[in-house]
């Protein structure tokens, strides 16, 4: 079946905005964000928005990237091209953001002092939000190998990865080793890579049986969500991220992404011009918005004194400004491969 998957344009458009809303605190806060009161936490609407909608963004982008890569047969040429593309983004944006925030002193501050620091700084992309690119490179490599093995082994590895992903928060609590469930850990996204390859290689069957696949994904998403909110909440997760439940070390997100993609793979879905524009600049929005959050908040707070209104206006302004700046940079300063 040969068609343009316009449903992915919707996902890119929405999820890039979700990233901005999450980073600006637009989903609200519950007791799960409190070091002292998280044990009294009960599930709220803001928890659903934050942890089951907004935090879908990174998993969706990982899944979409691997899915699109897997639509073509594995080849060393295709891998090198995609690797180079992501590595260029990883090389440029963390350095640009560090220099913007802290100048050359910021670069000096991330110089590793031990072998473990080297690994930590690479995985976190210099302690910036661009850890996404590091994880994507690792997932791309794993997916490239995964594409070339037989179906039975693929399914076996996928099922094992699901079990391990569900077990990681429990292992983190037992060992006290936070990086096992850190938001920046590539371990969070390996099952997504396996799922993306399987979906790409079996997309016609998935489309034909989308109702069954969708219902199964939703049921598993709900069941794992209940398990996570009951057994994966712990104080150990707060210092590294600010809330007491793992951001991405949650199997529920895997099945949520699969459910969303099952819907969006429908060839009848057509994207309008606004969605296509937002999808075209989704990477630019992701890369540029960290530069704008602080100055935009300061500027908006001078005009709007109500915090809720100021936050809403700030989010809108950051999104629109990012699109505008992306068009200017693309035209006059940066190569397309760095901004688009």
C-alpha cells in the first residue's frame, strides 16, 4: 500500500505544541509534584493532562521517526543518512542553548570529570532537553538491527522489552539507582522502537484490523496506567525530575502511542494547510522554544497580572514566535537540516 500518511502530520503538529505546554507548566500541578505530600496524592485531571497527554509527545516523536525509517528496507546508506541528520541536530542545539543561557562558562560547567560523567552528559545532551536526539540515535541503531531479524525473534524481543520496561521503576526503587528510570534514559524508548518497526512492517494488517488493535492497545494502556499509579510512585523519582512517578518509564505510554498511531494510520485522514504548516515546523518548535520561554514569560507578566491568563498567553506567544523565527532562520541563517 503506497500512500502519504497525513495522520502523522496531525501528530507532529499536536505533539510539538504539547512539548511547549509541558515545559511551561501548562498542565497544572498536583500533589505528585510535592516532595512532602506526594503520599497523599490522588489522581486528578491535571495528572491525566500532564502524564497521559502532554508526555505522549516524546514517545510519539520517537515512534514516528522509527516508523517512517522502517517503511523502507534496512540499508547502510539509509542508516548513515538518518544518523548524520540526527547527529547534526544533537551537535548544534545543545551547544547553542548552553551558550545562550550561560555563555562559555556553561560549556565549561559540563566538562566531564569521570567516565561516568561522559556517559551522563552524552545521554542528557549536556543537561538540556535535547536528550531526545541522543535517545533517537540509539533507537535508530537498535531499530536498524531489529528490522533485519526474523519475525519470531522480533516478537520475542518486543514482549521481553515490555516486561523490562514495566519492571524498571520497581528495580529503581529496589536499587536506589535513579538513572534506570530517568526521563532521559534511552531504555524508555527501546520498546517503542520495536513497536514502530513491527507497525511499519505490518501496517496493512494493522489498518485492516485497526478496531481490534485499537481496543487492545487502549485496554493495555488503562491496565498498565492503573498499575503504574499504584506501584510506580516513589520519592526516588522526585530529585531527578520534580515529580514522584517516572516520566517515560511507563508501559502505558507505549500502548497509548500504539493506539494513537492505529487511528492516525487511517489513509482517509487528510491534513489541512494549517496542520501541514505546523507539522513542517514541528521540529523547529521543539528546538527553538527553550530559548523563548523565559523572555516571553517576563514580557507577558508585565501586561497580564493574572497568572493563568499570563501562562496561556505566554504559551501561545512562544509557539507563534517559534514558527516565525524558524522561517527567518531557515531563509537567512541556518541550513534546512538544522531547523526543519
